[in-house]
C-alpha cells in the first residue's frame, strides 16, 4: 500500500479510517510504503516526534516515486 503525504499526516492525527485501512493492509500481509520525501514534509515544529517515529517504524520509505 503506497501512502501519499496525506496518509502519514492522518496517521499522526490518529484518523480512525486511515488507521483502520493501514491495519487491514498489514493484516493482509501488505507492506505500507511512503516516499522518502514525505518524511521531510511531515517534520515541522508542531510534529510529535515520538509519534512520527512510531509511524515510520511501521512503514517502508521508497526513494522512487
């Protein structure tokens, strides 16, 4: 499952539909992937760094779009 920048942002906000979608993908054995540049977009002064680390530990970053 490839997430655009909105997906991880919604995961950071604990958006229930997105959390459920990602959980379902993982239960089906799918990898959850984000573009490496998305990580840069997610980091700003108001980002909960601990929560971001938790989310990123469960996804694969791809350097190709």
